[in-house]
C-alpha cells in the first residue's frame, strides 16, 4: 500500500511550523508527506524549503479554493490512499493505520474519518467533523458530538466504529482510485461542504463512509474563514443548495426545496434582526447564485445515480434542536435510517 498525507496550505506558515513536525514524527514511517501550496502570498514555500527539505512540495499556480487546490495536487500524487489533512491539525501517535486497516477490511468503504477533537479544549469534540457527519432530510449537516453550536465532551460515548453519512474534509481518508473515478471534490464549491457532496456522491454509487474512533486528531478550526464570516455564510448556503440538487432522488427534490426556501428565509430574517446584515445579504446572494448557475448544476446531476441512501436523519434538525431542545446526537439516533 502507498499512503500519501496531503496538506493543502494557503498562507499557513504558522500552522506548518506548529504542526508539520508532529505530522512527520507520527506519519513518516507509513506515508509520504506532501504539502500542496495553494498560491500562498506569505513565505510558506521558502519556510518549507529551508526547514523541511525532505518534504515534497507541490505548488498550485492559482488559489482555486479547497476543492480545486486538492484536485490539482492529487493529480500529481501516486498512492493507493490519500489522506487530506488540514494544516491546523495536531495528529497523534498511530493515527493512520487504524483507519487504513478498517478500510482494508471492506472494499466498499470509500472514505473514512478519525475522531476529531478540539485543539483548544482537548476534552471536547471539534465542530468540523466530531465523531462523524450526518445530514437531516432537508440537507442540514450536523455531527455525532456536535449539533449546530452545541458541542459535546468526549466521554467515550461515540467510541464505536460505525457507518456515517459524510466524513470531514479536515482529515479525510479516501481511496485514490475512487477519488479520481468520481471526479474528486466539486471545484465550483470553492470551499465548505464539498466533502459532504463528495461523500453523498459516493453513497449514491453504493459505497460506504465510515468513522474510526481508534484514530484521534485535534483540530483548531476556522483557520481560513472564521465561523462569523459572511463569506462563509454565503458559501455554506450556496453549496448546500447545490449538493442537495445534485444528489437528491427525483421524488424528493420539490418537497425539500419548497421547505428549504421557507427555512432559509427564516434564517435570513433572523440574521437581519440580530444585526447580521452582511449574513442576511449572503443568504440572498447564495440563492441567486444557485439560480444563476442552475443549468450547469443540472448537467452535473445527470452524471449521478440518485438513490435513497442510509444515515439520513428523518426529522428536521432545525426545529428539533432549537424548539424541541435536542442538544445531543443520542437524542436523534432513533430517527436515523
């Protein structure tokens, strides 16, 4: 087996200095370590060349975001397994092989993630992935261990290996052959939710996405765009609409979109009343962007075999969380098909 850890870097010198030595320490015996620089404007490349001369560097000509940046780099990486690793992650001893060994037991496992805990609060799960990703029937994502901003402590409650809906892009293990066969990450997403779209695409073609608790990493999060960014709001709403239209079975498109128009309108007004005018505008812009690019998104849909797939929460996570006060994943499990 050839395993490649690929870290996409954009102006992340401080993260490389902090975390790359740990990645090398705990990965060099089992994997190649590659930095894909996404047209950084800081001195990341010079720093790497001076301090880590044995680490391979791929330099992307432009910054096309997380999706295109990884796609461009992985075209140049020969491996059986790719590990897409954010630069702001602290890995731990033996973080690679438990996941690879799990994937080796079943060829239908296309992608997998480890347990993601917070770097700042080590006892807590981390927002971007936690103990595995899910969505509800209207497309709202959440995780085992994290529903919206309610983040659980890790007390071992999710220490079982299990199938999930999506694996986090912060630390994504994926079979290289399938990554390329199914087109990799959708470059039109730029960043945010491209991993959910990719995992859903894999599930539509009959593959599994898994969570492996025997591997643990610690994530800072928000290294590129903070959670409060209106740009992030725009990308999340736009990309969520896009992945829904691409992947939903035909009979679910109209009811889901009709409901989402109402819910997104409520979200936009909530932003406005709370003083988040830029977020209000971001939601509006996201919808108009989806409509403007509808024909190109419809073409992408034609190349996907949409099916009813597993591990979707059959309730409405928005009302269940905010109105019915369901704060933990264990409150939701009975409604996951």
